[in-house]
DNA sequence: TTGTACGCGTTATCAA
DNA sequence: TTGATAACGCGTACAA
């Protein structure tokens, strides 16, 4: 087992100084052709590679991006990571991943672990618990220590940093527009409690679409699901809630759900009640994942373009990292959503 | 914007030496109570944290695990990552992720990037291209440089390292057993070409189950899908292939698919042909993902326990890292699969 | 009780 | 053309 070889070892073997080796390897004209060749041959033989850690220490740059997301077993976040990784690697950066698991404490701890020199900057999406507690000190501290942050999807306006979001309101408005245009008269929405910003915004889009069509919103048609219900164990009770919604309002002929799982479950309930999709009732979800594509019937969704968000976020962060002295100007990039029409709508 | 504070800065401010500060912060009894308090107060005020990079360089340990997977937008791999991250964090390690995107070159490059000091060891699952080319030099080189590797799921016997796998053969044998026990007389299998080891093993399990039931395998019932078909664009032709399979063999009353997507698509085809699931035909897939759970009908699957694999892999790797001098003994851990019965079987 | 010196691996600057 | 030295930030053995 040969340990990784260092400049010093090469220098010893070849009876030259460390700096000579270093220069020779970088092909410096200071060094004679002879020694250069000798050193390079030797280095190649022993497969020399400069030690990243030493370089990081010296350059005060790690060429590594820290990513903190609430959850990775989630199609959207996985796609974002892929986008980040793609751009990061292309631009010579590594990606280190931390999962907050929707917990405030884990988010803070993870950020602290990484902020102590391991990375050059953060890309993150805020955990639900943090959003609920509205405690953002860890973001501000990180930023004030000179470490740039790019937030995506779940962001907060008060924090000054680059952001990549989609226009949740517009996206859901378009979706509901579609349902109304398709002739739906009683469109229900299945959404989250309001503290989840994207849930709130998507609800607003729903209301706006109704307004545009001069329809008065009916609170009976608005189901605000308690978030806990997303955890696997509570899916059954979610199903019951939706069933009650449908039974209370037999006229529902269109459903907009703020994520794909809600939509899929709602379709399941509808089918159980012998409703025909899309003839009796139409469905649109949000976030384009595997479920939407492969469900039967396949689900029309508002696509969030996770990978693109990741790519953009990585570009923003690396740009900031590589133009240190630029004026402090923060950008909020809005990624366009689009409606992917499938079988669940006419 | 205050830069991160260092020992040296604290020492300067307080007019003591760097080592005094260092010792004071670690509460060394060498240092007087007085200075200790003074230093600690100051450090706390400025939120001092030791620089990880410097520690890594000094200790020759990064406390970071490198994970190379073929794809992250994939429920199974995402679950593995979550498992790895869980254990790693608990044991004080970070996780850095590289995606090979099923490409040999990217796998090699990614490993090289990380092997130069950025991490202490690898957890990885081999890309399809690498498996096809059977070029494993990068693994051997890494290992011979003293950097431990733990492979999971897609592994190769020739490489000496810890491994975490499932018993693919047994898992699929159990699945097919179930179909046969349920009365299926003509069980088809939808699998991959043989170079994908897990596909090959699962096919073997299928054959073995038949043998146990004294049934002779019918090559007409074995569909070996070209792997390219998994890429999103080719799903249509996969659908056609399956349709032809069903039309060629009208008697098929059971289908075992080596992954959940194949199974879901096969169910779709069956439904289109007006076959009733599970009365006319039963289905079992492999890998328990979201699709299986939320499909209609929900799909009976062999669960792979991705998270558990990740946890085990992380434990194996960290154990190896923290017991350097132990004898070189490699372990292959087999994670039990189990059949999750849902609506697609009787 | 405190401080000096060294080493981790690298590069840049300056001296020989 | 080559080599010595300092510096990145830290911890520790040893000297004062």
C-alpha cells in the first residue's frame, strides 16, 4: 500500500529541493529542461497529484459548494442537486451535501459544520421548521462572515442574497386558468397551511385565477392540509380528508393540488368514487415528478424545472465567488414554469 | 463584513501567543484560569471556530466521505444517500457527492478529484458503462493508495473491499415463488441485458423459482430490455416491446419485472389490453419506490431497503477509517429484502 | 504559566 | 538554474 506521494518525497528521492519540484511540475522556465523532465517523469510514475487540502489552506478557497436541502428522497430536490452538480463540476467545484430533514437544528448544525472552512459558499432551500420559527440568524451570520448564499425555491425576502425561484403564483394561476378554460365550474384546491410560502403563493394564484373569471372563491373548496400529513404514515388520513372534501361538494369538477402527491391521492379517491377522469373531474398538480408521468391517468402538472434551478443557483454562486470585489448586488432569478398537459385534463 | 477569526488574530488582540490561545480554548490546565476565561470570552464574542481545512491538513483526515453514484434522480440512490448522510453526520463526518451519470469517464474524473485529499474514503455504486467496459483500474488504484472503498448494490467480486448488497437472486426468487404460489402458470420476466449484474442475478432467481416448481423456462417469456430504454425518451418503445410480449403469449398471468418502472409500464400495457389486475394477471416489481406505492393498483415489490444499505455502508467505511491498523479483512454485508404485498398480487 | 518551534503540503518570493 | 523561507491555521512537544 503506497501512500499518496508528496512534493517532499519526490524532492528527497531526486535530491533536489521541494520548490524545484514544485516549479518543475508547473513547467516553470526557471527550471532546466533536464530537471523538469526528470521530475515530471518521476511524478507521473508515482501518479503525483497536488493535495487539495493543502491548496485549500493556501488559497483560502476550497472550490467546494455546500448544499443544504430539507430532503433528498424527493424528486424535485434530487433534480436540483443534479443541476448544481452539473454546473459545479463543469466549473471545477465539488458539491458537499447536507440534509436538514426539515429540522431547524439540523439546518443550523449542518451549516456550522460546513461554514468552518470546508466550503466557499452555500446553496440552500429552507427547512419547514425554520420557516415556521422564522429564526434566520444563521443565514445572516453566515453572510456577514463573507460567505455567499444562494437560496432556491423556499426563500425569504428579508435575507439579502441571490435567489432562484419560480413564480409560484403565476404557475398555479395558469394551472387553474386551464381548468376553468376547460369548462370546470367548481375547482377545488388542495394546499398546505400558509406558513409554507410556496403553498401560500400557490393558493393566491388559485384565488387570482378565480377572480379573473369573476368567480367567488368558496372556502368549502379550499382544503389546507396539515403538513404532517405528508409524512408517509399519515397518508391515510389525508385520503380521508380528501374524500370528505369530495363528498361535501359533489359538484367539484376540477382539482388543483399544490404538489403531485396530493394530486395523485386525490385522483385515487375520485376513482374510488367512480368519477371518470378527465370527463367528470380534471386534475392538475405541481412539480413534475415521476409520479405524474407514470400515474394512470398521467397527471397534468406545472413543471418546476428543478434541474434548471440548480444550474442557475450554481452559476450565481460561482459567479459571486469568482468576482469577489464586484459591488454587492443581489439577484433574484425567476425560472419560468410551464404546464405539461397529460391525461388528467381535457 | 467580518472575516472568519483565527487563533492568530485572537492572540494579537489579547497580546498572548497563539499556542496560549489554542490551549486556553481547549481548557488546558496549563493555562491560568484568568487567561482561559479571557480568551474563551473573546473567542465566544467573535464566534471563533477552528478552521476545518487546517485541521484536515494537520490530522491528515478530512472527516469527509466521498459518495459516487450513477444517478441521484432515482429513488433508490436518494435513499442510500440519506442513509449514508444520517450515519455520517451522527459520527461526525460530512458527505460529498459525485455523480457519474452512468459514465465511465465521469466516474474516474470524479474519483480523482476527490481522492486528492478531499476525502477519507469512498462509498460508491458502479456506473453501467464501467460494468460494461470492465475497466476497474481506478478502484484498484484508489485502494492501493490506502483509501478505503465500500461498494453497494452494483459491485464486482474481483475488487477487494467492503460491500453492501442485497441477495438479488433470493429476492427475485421469492417474488416469483409468490406468483407461482398464487397460481400463476405462465410467469414472464422483464429484465435487463446480462451485463448489469443485478439484472442477471434477478433473472437467475426467476429461473430458479421456476425450477423449484418443476417448470421449464420458456425463452418467449423472458424479455431482456436494452438498457437504453430506461432513458426517458425510449419509454414508448419499451411499451411496445412489452405489448408484443403480451400479444405473443396470451397466457401470461404473472409478470416479474426487475425494477419498478418496467413493472409500472407493464401494468399500463396490461390495462390497455383490458386485463384485470390482479385477477387476470399479477405483477411484482423490484425496488420499493414512490411509483410502486402510489400506482393504481399499487404494486407489490421486493423492497431493497436503500436507506439501510446506506447506513450500513457508512458504518463499514467509518469503522475502517477509525481502525486503521486492524488486519485487512473485508466484509460483504447482505441486506435482507422483503416482499411488500400490495394490490397487484392476490 | 506561557511561549517557541515544528509539521501537515503547497506555492510565491527572494536569495544564492 | 536552484534553494531557502514564509505563509495558509492549527495543535502539541518541549523549552523557558
